[in-house]
């Protein structure tokens, strides 16, 4: 499934580009978005989403909820610089593949993508 397209969503261009570069180094194709709303407005089919939690507009959790409302089953991996036990519980309840701490550990991200793509 290395030919899958993975969406990277983060309002910070440096983080977005670094995450996309890292994912490409794993052998996947990437597409990037500066916001959850920009991703939702796109018609691009992706195999997995890596999104930041805190962004202007919709948060990563709100993005997951919006995808569910649309009937999308695309796997979502959430990343945040501010993980809490409460956030981990919410992420699990929403069915996210993983909640990764920023800065993202490359091995954990690779494992999360592999789990998301099954």
C-alpha cells in the first residue's frame, strides 16, 4: 500500500512540510493542506490523514467528526504538542488510529501509518 496518498494537515508550514517529507521517506505519496477546511473542500481521495490537533478553524478532532458525518472511514492520525489523558481518551472514543506527541517520533509515525493502512 506504499502507493497510497497520505494527507498531511497542519497550519504550520514548517511542520506540515517536514511531516510530508518524513512520510515520503517511508515511500508514501503525500498531499498537504494548511487547514482542516481546506482538506474537507478538496475532492482528493486519500488512504490516511495525519492532522494537527490545534489549528485555526476546525481542530483535528472536529475534522474527524466532520469526516464521520460525511460517512468517510478514512483513518486519522492525530498529532499534538499538548497531549493529555483526556485527549487520549477522546481520540480513542472517536476511533483515531493514534495520538502522536509533537515532535513526532519517526518510528511511531511509521507504525501508525502501517496500522491505518492495514
